[in-house]
């Protein structure tokens, strides 16, 4: 694939060619995937949306972060295909469609429609689906997805405000979203290794099956699966599958892959996630004496000045003697979230929070914050877009699936800022403090 110079029409090769091109359906999921690739030795850059220019950085993989998980399926398809075309132009040899390890979706999509469209775009007859991420408690057994010891349908995802997951059978869930036939490669085959997995893929394809759900309950399973996927044009998976792919390209773990500039500036956390994990992290931060300010979606609607009030509080807290990180949060228990949604509706409540917290994130960075944690997938997407971040270099892992990144923003100084985008369900209770400790070299 080549580019044409607008002035002369002469075809030129892109400046840098990659081996793995990834498309993620949300921003935190993108950094989750990128982090696992970095741990396995790949140099990775994450773009925010589909780039308009050729890649100029010397990296092994690019993760194109979209905000497509809960938008209308036709829009998700259009954005994902555009991302695939750009990645093809950068020389990608294999493509990876990344979705959440809890398979967040509805009967209408968007996992199935996007997978269908990418298979058509790449002219491939067969792919796999595996959201397993055992290190974070997501496993697939006999085609059923578990969150910890609970079936997906019995986990907190059952009450997700946008994509409630009430069926743990991934074959059944995915089959409802695609016109292609879906099958299963179970744990007895996976345990036998790559040769057996490849043989099973061949027999499924011969029987008319186009997408195979893969069992995986341990990281060892993912490493057994990895070599079997070497010749697939397209892999669809959660971020866990990333640990099994880099060696297919002759890449092994190396320290240089995750090196970032030295940190600078004030520290802040913006949290919009209402997951159980993030609620525990907010509570832990406050229990340690951290400065925290709670915002209410109802106030955003009723009082346009509430965002400015939050920023005034944050500015004062950041200037206090021996100031530590500050936290501005809309995180709340499920019953409080449901009460707000009953008043405003889920969509409007979510949009209010995203808009307000993204304005607050911009204000914090303009006030000297150079180290920023954002909690929540939708919140992360809104904040990154508001900050004008176009790409991020992926750095060291804070917790499974959550790395520090470095980015340039028109709202930050020339040195840029460190940012981490945390999926709501990820990280231990002390995540906020341990994240800053890692930048300080204390971990």
C-alpha cells in the first residue's frame, strides 16, 4: 500500500512500517491492549481516532483507539473499517480487533458487526474470538465467560447502564450479532497446544464456521493459542491475547519498549466510572487523606457554574503546602447512579458527566497538572478528545492492562503530560496511590 503526494502524484512508501495493526473500541481498552504488547517487547504508539497522516514513528505496533463500543453499529463499522485501511497503508501484517474482556455489547452489536466488516475488508474467511484476560480474572471455559468465579451474567456487568450482559454463553451472544456461523474451540483442544488448535480451526472452517470462540482460563492457555494464530489475517479478542502474539514476529520482552520521559507537574485524578473497583479506589484515596471533590450530574444540569466551582476547588488544593494529588469524581454506588438515571435517562446522565469531567481535565492540565489519571472508559474517551491528544506513547504497567502513557496536548506545555486511562473494573483498591508511586520510582 502506498501514499500519493498531493502535489506531484508520485507514490511514496510510508516512513515507518508496522507488523501489528490494532483497532480498539474504546480508549481505556486501547491502552490496556497496548500495555500488554509493550510488556511482551513491542514498541507501541496509540492514536486517538483514525490518523490522517502516515505513521512517522519507528514502532512495531499501532493501536487505533476508537470510541465505538456503544455508538450505532453502522458508525462503529465505518470507523473500524477506516482504521483498518489506514493500518493497511502502514504495512500491518496482522490485524487485531480489541473489545472488552467482559464482551460488552448488545444483541445489535457492536462486536459482531465490526468483526463481519473487518473480515470483509481483509478478505478473510476465518477468525477467532477470545475476550479472556486471566490476569484480570476474565476467563472462558466451555464457551462461557467468567468474571472471577462468577459467570458474566451473575457479575456486576449484569447491571451495566449501557451494555448489560445477561448471557455468559459467548457462542450464543456472538451468533446473535453476526450472519456468519460461530463455533467453539474448547479447553481440551487448547490444552494440546498450537498444532491441535490449528487443526481444529481447519475442521471448523471446512464445516462452514467462520468465527471460533476460544476457551482460555490461564495465561499459559493464551501463550499456547498465540502461535496458532500466526497466519490469521484478523484476530478478535480482549487485551489478554496480546501476550501470545509478539513472538510470532520474532519479538521478545525488552525494557526499552516502555521507556517514557521523566514526569513533571502537579498530579490529579478525574473519575467518572461507577464500577465496584473504582468505588473502592475512590474510598481508598480518601481514607489515605487525599483531597477529593465529589460532583453530581444533577448539578451539571441545574447549575452551569458547577464545573467552575470544581476547578476553583482543585486549583486551591493544588496550591496548598505539600499538595498531593487531587481527585475530582462522579463515581457513586449503583443505587445512586440508578437514581440519577431515573431522573435524566442513562444517555443524558452519561453525556453530562463526560462533558463536565472532560472540561475539568482540561482545566487541571492548564493549571499545571502534568500527571493525570482518568478512570472510566467513556470518561477517558471524552477527556482525551477534549485535551486534543492525538497519540500516546505507551509506557510501564501500573496494574494488569493499565499503563502510564506520555502525550502532547495543546493544553499542556511543550514537555507534554503523563496520562493513564483506567478501565472502570481494573486495578486494586490502592491503584491511585500506586500509580503515582510508579512514576516516582517507588515500585
